[in-house]
C-alpha cells in the first residue's frame, strides 16, 4: 500500500494480539517438530482441522475449527510470513472501522467460513480427512474488507488494492473450478480462501461486526480531549492578556516616576509596583 514516505501503518491492538498469538503457535510448532499441524506416528496434528478430527469425542474435537486458524506448518515459513503480512497491512485498515472486538470477530468468523467452504468441497472430492491449517481464510476476509474500505490504496505504489483483491479471489475461484472439474487439487485450500473472502465482502456491505461502543468511546475521548484543549487554550490566552495589561501599566508608572518622581505615585500605584517587584 502507499504511505507518505517509507513508514508502515501503526499496529492496532487486536491485530497486534493476533500476530503475537500466531507467532507463538508457529514457534511452539517448530519446537514440537510439527506435531501441532502434521499427522505423526505418535499422534500429532493436535491443532489442525478435518472432519474426523472435529468429530473426535475427546481432546479438542470441534474446537479445532478455531485452533487451526492460528496454526501454520513450521516447514513452510513463507506461508506463515505471507499470512502475517496480509494480516498486518489489511487488518490494520479493517480495525480502524471495526474496532477491537469487531476485528477479532472478523478473524474468527473468517476462519470459520473458510473451514466450512473447505469442508464442503472436501466432502465432494473425498479428502475430508486431510488436515486444514493456516490463517488464510481469515486473511482473505481482511483482504477483501480492506479492499472494500480503501479500494484505491496502492500496493507497491503501483497497483490499486481492489485489483489485487480481485485477482487473488479470481485465482481462488478458478483453482476451485479446476479442482471440481478434474478432481485434482494443488494442496492449497482455495475454497477456504473463497469462504473468508465472501465473509469479508458481506461484513463490509452489511456493516457486520462494527464495534459501535468502541467508536463511541473514541468519540467521547476525542470530545473530552477537545474540551480540555479548549480550556487550556482559553486559560493560556487569559494569562497572556493579564500579563500584557500588567506590563502596560508598569511601563506607564515607570514613565511617571521618571518624569515626576516617586512621590507622585498614589498608594495604589506604589502597592502595584511592590507586588510586581515581589513576583519578579
């Protein structure tokens, strides 16, 4: 995206927490040599989602539809980094409108829509037992949401964001069509991308998940800050006017003493000079 100079967008609270959680799970998966994401002889695949895993009567069971969204293969760091970059750039755009809670909702539900779309295709193609991992469904939700909110923002100073989102969604749709037509998959769950993208579009058009309380709180803070700044400004102006009046009267009295002598001053004028002298 284009920004004034080489700076990056400020990290928003919800996106910061989501990035940290994804990074922590990625690091844990690396330390456990992939047991969180990949089936092993010892069991493994603890956090991934698939139909058999979701129907388990013990362990995480259906909660895997949530845990898979934070789990990436430690053997594919580029997938992890790509998702985190999308989450950072597009998520911060979305959070400015959604607020803290709304951003978390879009992430979780984007992943849920992605899992549902993946499962629907997997059932027709016969691979419902293949584990699903990654934040791509949620990231596509943020990508499309951000493209709807700021369509003319530039990516790499050249390409408008709406065109990037449209191309990626088209690739996902075409790849899903090829898989349906040929029965051959690439190993990438494009259907999960489409599910997340659909939620991102709908949530923007329908104004879902917007944390109005968060916006109201920000507005109140802005109002209070404006009132406070106004009071400070008026107080400062009043002090400046008072200082100017004091200086003007002092100049008049000093000129009077110079012309007529100290004895020409009244009691009040003497008292004024004494007060100014003590203040200095």
